DNA sequence: ATCGTTGCAAACGTTTTGCATAAGG
DNA sequence: CCTTATGCAAAACGTTTGCAACGAT
C-alpha cells in the first residue's frame, strides 16, 4: 500500500496549507478546531502515501502517550478530511484506503495483486472518454475511480527468476 | 442496485449454459455437483441484475422451506461462481456486488449517488487506454474496474422539478 | 468408503454508535 | 455557558470459520 516513489506525479501549487484549508472548512461549518484534528492533519500530510485507518493508527502515539487519538476519532476525522476535500478515499479488499487529494492531481491506479502496491498514473484521454460517456447518458459526473488489477513489473521479474531457479533443481 | 433495462448491453452467444459451464468447472477441480450449487446457478442466472449476497438471500426460500440455502453456503458459492468465471464482483459502499460475467460483454458502470442505480456502458477506447498505460509501466493486466460516480438523468430531472416546485411556494 | 459440502453457531475485521466527560467558541 | 468533540465500551456490519453431520462420487 506504499506509493512507488518513481511513480510520483508531483504536486499542484495551492494557496493554503492543508491545515489552513481544514481550519477554514471547520469554521465555515461551525465545527471546532481541536488538538486531535490539528494533529491528524499534520500527520496525514507529513508524507504522501496511501493508507487505511489501521495503518494510520499504528503510526500514531499509543494510549497514554501525548497526542493519543482514539480509534473512533481517527475514523470520524478521516471522514471529515474527505468531506473537506483534503483526502480522497476508495475501497480495496474490503477496507477504505485514503490518499491526498488537496494539492494533488487527479489520477488512477494500477494495483499489483502480488505485492499489493498501488502505482499511480494519469492520462487526459481517460477524462475525455468519461466525459463523452457521461454526456451520452446525460449523467452528471462527480468523480470516478479506475483500478487496473494485475502484476507489476517487479513482481513479474521476480516470478520468472523463481521459475528459472526451479528449472535448475 | 438494479440494472437499467434500457442500458442493457445485450449478450454474447456462448456454447454452454451457465449450469453446464459450472458443472464442467466443478468436475475439472474434483468438486461436487450439489443441489444447492445447481439451484443457485439457476436463480442467479434467471435474471440479469446487479446484486449482493443479502439481496440474493432475500429472494431465496427461507429456512424450513424447500431449496433453503444457508448464508455461509451462499457466500461460499458466490465466490466459486467468480472463480468459475460465471460472475464478476466489485465493491460498492463496503459490500461485494455481483453481476453476470459468463456470456456477458465486459463493461463499466455509472453509479447514481441519488437512486443508487448502476448504469452499464461499454467503450473500446477505455480498453485501449488501459492497455497503453499498462505497457508503459510494464504492468500485466488481469482486469479493471471503473466506476463513475454522479447523478443520473432521471434524478437530475427530479431534483430540478422539486426546486421549481419550491420556488412557487 | 471416502472426502468434499452443508448448516449451525460463533468468530472475524472493519467501522460505527450511545453515552458520559472534556474542552472549544 | 453552551455546544460540539472525545474516549470508552459495546454494537453493528458484512463476511468467514471450525466443526459435526450429511451426501456425492
């Protein structure tokens, strides 16, 4: 579930930091700027990675330590981040996976069934196809999720190496 | 989760019926041709619809009645149908959704967030884009899932009608 | 007779809830 | 002070499992 560094799509310049944007969102809805929320924005945006609620929890301080955030609050806050446009979420193997949305370009994923890595890609052609399909069906688009399942280059090479090794035995 | 009849993509002629194909699959793997499996093939292929395990269970005979199939068996059998190539499955709102695969052309979906209807569409252009992306990344494709989220024509019309009604008050 | 399959009950992993307490505005 | 947010415990959700009884080959 890590991002392949070589596949990074760069970032889009934005006016406000994720924290500023979130604070603005909270204010506009009369919600509160709590320590937990501020801390989670900081942690979630400190590195660009795909993650699920559990992986995030593992990286956070344990119960009893400073900045501890309970599991329900993590779930509630991730949902708020999605509403606020900071994160995008999609489902993979029955769990919700999150990734940066704010300040990050729209993209889709290749999902390797062997190493479970998500490789990001971006293509204008896809956007155009979707737009024309939607027009045909008079469908108002809000977003899309495309996942291509298969086996990545590294895992294909690994498997053929293993097959060769087996042949020698 | 119903199929829009008007959006039906037709079917592809196949040599064997779903039941025959499944029986062949079972035989090839030394698995058994049980009454429950035969009954479920019949029910699942009696109409072309998207469905989840719960929706299927609701349509099946209740405990104590003839042809009753338990929940675990329904789950196990749906998984076998996917392995056998009879059904395709994808995740929607945290549940596994199934649709016919055998004898039905590859397609993708528009998902209406208002009425939760899945509209099927098919485009050759998408297949080509995915192939070229995969080639670029030396990625071996096994399949893909594209879902376009938004609001369908019917729901858009409904909402504007309601807005107009409100304006008159 | 063998061994895969079923139904039951109980577990599972993820996410959500009700509620009392804490803390932001 | 008035709410909203939090942490806790427990529930809810869809799905899977262990196991004894059953049934197909």
